[in-house]
């Protein structure tokens, strides 16, 4: 009977429900991006390219992005993507022609303009002419916001702002300047931080060896070289740094800015090289005169011990190089540009004065001599910068586009590719490690039966879909761990330390749920015995039978539900009486508690709620006893009325359970965990299979989008770079640790859409 639970027809329906929107192109918002673009070597070109790529990766065909490169008269680049639009910023007529051409295209809904004052200096009033004649809504991103403007600058910026539906800036400081110094309404201003790249956990020692930096303490800076970088401050500080840290090497990464090369050649680089010789620093400095590919650049940043940002531009609003460095986990020493003041204000780095080599040497020596301090800054930096990931930036941009794109576009989140990297990193030859610090497995946290049982279910399901032989090794590890946790009397212990010893916590905690999860996992494995090695199912059968004397004594609500699911998947006639006995206990609990406005098994909603009605539905599939089906449906509809708010999921918070007497649905904000979202998706999948109701498919999709950013923070919970899942969302932040429970929960949910 169980083999038909997830039929090919149902699986296809689920996947088509999630991805079917990609074929609906009539409601797609078309946006033209007016900016510089690669191959032009320019920070804003890279920024815009990254934004468009992120929007496409995150939302697929929800938007159509059209590029309109900005070029000077002398430039004529070949672009990777064909475009019929171009703006010659040296020619006033080109501005008028572009406005007319955009106006003619009825399909274009929005214009996204990247603004930097230097772009529009060549043609007086060119930008004004473009905006005045444009008949489309325009959103303008200000990459520079100058404080204390004179009358002429203030009027020019206000004039630009008047044409825009919205202004995007990248720091709160810039927003305050626009509001206070330029008297622009704060309602028109949106802060979207400069995007950053999510990175997988990497071994810094191995990266240093790769780049011939073994045993070196690495300082670095990067970006298009020019005198504004003020790198001579670092060179002047290096002798004092080397005196205490002779193994230091300073990497200067990046080509000279092309515009500077045109004006003065390599004058600034020559000056730095001469100063290097004068100070006898040749053995401690490495010039890397290349415009590095992004993957190589990010590796250099990840191997860096201290990143140095020494710009002398007091008004530099934002720096992409600074953002990339801090999001790579670098400890930062920076001059006080507005961006640095905002990001580093919560002890995530060290601020020094402009052109202060003495302060720089003290700061660097302090960090190099204190590894724990560097690690503390790294952790805080990653936490601070997580919301700025390009995935989150694209969500905020998409919401803005949706608001000003006549609200005709539904945001359809793409399904990420399945990535088992973090699961494999978290798994030793003994089992799956319990916790991680950010994405680094924390072996000191030990192992749990709970995590390994869930991991076995997820990887069994993955094998069922993909039949990858590498899965069999993981399944074997998790199965052996479950066997290790079983005691002579058949019961299970849950907590095992990193020395493979059972901990005292086992004797201070109720382990009923852990026992139940083990039976669920073993039963699920046995449901796949036709495709798994015979010894797996034989071992699982042996463990289950040895435990059943304990299972019969369990009265914990969720533990009973887990066991019912496990016995249902096991599909063994000899254990059907126990399945019925436990299901009947759940029925009696429901009948005792259910009232007119409260259709539940207990007087409160706590954790893992969805698995209880799902378990009763499994009981109905196994027995055809109609009472199980009736109560499963009644209780699940009640639960969904509490956790599906305006089509979006908001699971019961661990900051406060929902009590029976609370009729207002007044739930705390935050405390939402991936496992509860996953239990809901698994239950929705089962209910759709039984009732063939497309509303369950829609709720599955909306619930899964919680992982992808459709939550009260508008931030991702799943990290596609690592394959890990963050441990939950709080009122104002995401818990960035990617532990076993959350990562496996995500995979379980994701696999519901990929069969």
C-alpha cells in the first residue's frame, strides 16, 4: 500500500505546481537597466551585473531585464548580452533618443537608473533631458550622496529626485543625508545595502598553500588602483607591523583604474613600487596587477587575515570592495567613510583616522597577535553582512519593482538546485554533527539520534529520487548511528559526545520524541527496501522489533505520531495493532480537547504540530478507519487557520506557544524554526496525495518560499552557497548557524518538489 503514497502522477503535479508559473509570460514586468556594464571595468558595472544575475537566479522569469549600457564617445564595448539600447553620455541628443525609444516600447514598465555624478558630467543637462522626456516610471540608485551640498548641487539632486518614483541608497547615513541635507521626503527613499556574495566554508590554510602564502599572515586590499585608495598609508605602517610580525605579507590586488591610466598612465603604481623599495618592503608586498575573476578574488579575501581599507575620500558613501571583504569574514581596519562607520559601528572592525599609518600599525598588530579577536570579528562581520547577500538584495529590489510595476507581477521564487555539501561536511564516519558555527561544523557539540534519524530519512528520499551511490554511504552511517544509540533493553539514548560517549543529558531529558523519530526513520528506510541494499532493511527491522516493547508504553503526543508514521511506512501486518493502539490514543486526546472553536489534541499549539494530523492520515491509509481521516482533516484545517496568514506561513513561535484561551491569534514575532515549516510541508504533501486538492499544493509552495525569503524579514533562510540552512528567524535577524536539524529540515522540504 505504501508504495503508492507518492505516485509519479502526484509528484509531477507537485513539481509542475511549483514551476508552472515560468510559462506565464503575459504578466512579466520588463525593466530596463541604464548603467555601465562589463566588459567596462567599473564598480557600478559589476554591481548592476550582479544585481541582474541575482534577480534572474532568485525569481527566474518573474522579470525581464533589459540592459542599456552607458558609454562615452570613445568607448564601444562588445557586450555578452545583445541590447538594442545604448546611451552615449557624451551626446545630449542620445539622451533624448533613448527616452523616445523607451517610451515607444509598451512592454517596458520600469527604468532602473544607476547614478554616479561622474557619469553625467560630460553633457550638461543630458540627464535632465532624459528624465524630463521619459514617460516611464523610474527608480534611481544613488551610488554617491554628498553631504552639505551647495545650492547648485542641492537643486540638481532634488530635480533628479522629483522625476523618480523611488530613490535607492545603500546606507542609512546616505538616506539621512538625502532627507536632511537635500530635503527629500523619506517616503521616497529605500535603503538596500550593496550586495555581497555568499561563500561556502573554506579552509584558510589550504587556500594559503594554493596561492603560495603558506605560514604567512596576510594583509590585503583590492579594487581599481588610484591615489584615492591611499595605499601609501599601509606602506608607511608596514615597518612597524613587520617588526612584530616578520611573516606578514601585504597583497595589493587589482589593476589601475582605466580612466586613470588614460590620464596619467601608471604614475600611482610606480609611486607605490618606488616607496616599497625605499622602505625595503619587497619581501613583504605582492602586487597582483590583474582584474581578478570573482572566484579568485573571493578566495584571496577568504585567506586574508586582516583587510585594510584606507580610502582618503571623506564622502565615499559606499564601497563594493569593503562589502566583499567583510562578507568574506575578514577582520577589517578601515578609515571612517560613511559606509564603514555604519557597518563597523557594532564592534565588527577597527576604525582609524584618515592618513594615519601609526594608528593602522597598532590596529593591525593588535589583530595579528590575537587570533580569538580576529575570529570574534569574523563572526560578527558575517552576522552583520548576511542580510546584504545578493539573494536578499534581489528580494528587496523585486519587492520595489513589484510596488512600482503596476503591481501586475507575482514574485515566483525559483527552486534552488539540491546541494548536499553542508550535509557531507557535517557528517563524519560516525554520524552527523549536531551544530555548526555559521557553516563550520562544531565537533564539540557532538551528535544526536534526532539529527541522524532525520538525516537518514532525507538521504533515503534523495536516493529514491536520484539513486546516487554516494547516498548509500551516508545512509549506512546514519543507520549505524541509530543502532549505536539503541540500548540492550531496546530503548534509545539521544545524546553522544565527540568521543562517542553517551552524555549526562540523556538522563535529564525526556527521550520519547527521540525514540519516536528513530522508528519513523527506520520505517521509512524499510519502505524503500526494494531499492536499498538488503542488509539495510534487515538491520532496520531488527532495531524496530527490539524497540516495540518501549514504543507501546509511550504516551507523548508527538512521539506517538512519529511511531505511527514509522509503522505505516514499515507496512508490516504484525505491527498494525500497535499502530492502531497509538492512533486511538491520539483520537481520544482529540475528543477530550476539541471544542467548537478549538479542534486540536492538546490545550495549546507548540512545536511539530503538523506531524500529528499527518500521522492520523497515515493511520487511515494503513487501516481505512474513517475516524482517523476525519480527525486528521479537521485538526489540520484548524492548524492551517492559525499558521497560514494571508497565504504565507507563520509557524508557532518557540518564543511563546499558542494557548487554547488565546482567541486573537496574537503570536510573537520571531522564533520560527525550519523544522516546523518542513513538518507542515510534509503534511501538506500527504494531504494533497489523499484529497487531491490543489489548495494544498499552493500552500506547499508558499510554505517552501519561507526558506527562500518570503518571511517577515524578507531574507533567505536557506544558503545556496553552502547547502546549509540557517537555524531560524527571530524578530529582527536570522540565526546564521547552519546546524544539522535545520539543514536536514530544508532538504526534506526541498525534496517534496523534486521527485
